[in-house]
C-alpha cells in the first residue's frame, strides 16, 4: 500500500505504481510485502530490498529457490523497477508508460544513484503495522 494512501484513503495512478513496484519485489523475492514475525529491518519488503540495493547486494533479494537460474540483467531490472516504483514521494515514481518502456527495453532505466531515493518518509505504514 502506498504511504500516502494511509492519509488520503484515495486511489491514484501513483499509488497503483507503488503497488506495482511492491508486487515486482514480492514476485522476485518470493515473500509477502509485510512479515511481522521478522526482525524490524526485514519486516517490510520495500525497505529491505532498498537496503540491499544501497549495500550493493540487490541480487540477494532474488528468490533463493531459483539458485542462479535467472538472467542477472533481467533480475536487476525487475528489482530496480520495484525500488523506483515504491519511492515514498508519489511525484518521484515513474508512470505506467515509462514502466512499460523500461520493461520492453525501449527506454533506459534512470540511474538510481541520481534519483535521490526515499523509501519511507511517511509514518502511515508504521501506524498500520
């Protein structure tokens, strides 16, 4: 759920993009978006994958059951898109047309280093948990 949804209770295109990004991360990592039984830093998948990316270990977010049977570039694309879509600020998320272009390799994924990523700036999700 997009952080702003807990304040507005209104669906929006940018909230849908957030949800899509979270779904990409769920499928790649093969785990639920929120797992309350995990340690605090591992509880929310969006925050966990962002942390792995910052540590230079983004592929650690791939489903362990896959072993090495995936295309590294495609896995990185899916995980980075998940991070890009699940930024806390709605205006920082790409739109669905851009996402399609990234997935179809019709456009280059923006450099996440230059994107000033903020994953959590809203206490709304913490209030729900």
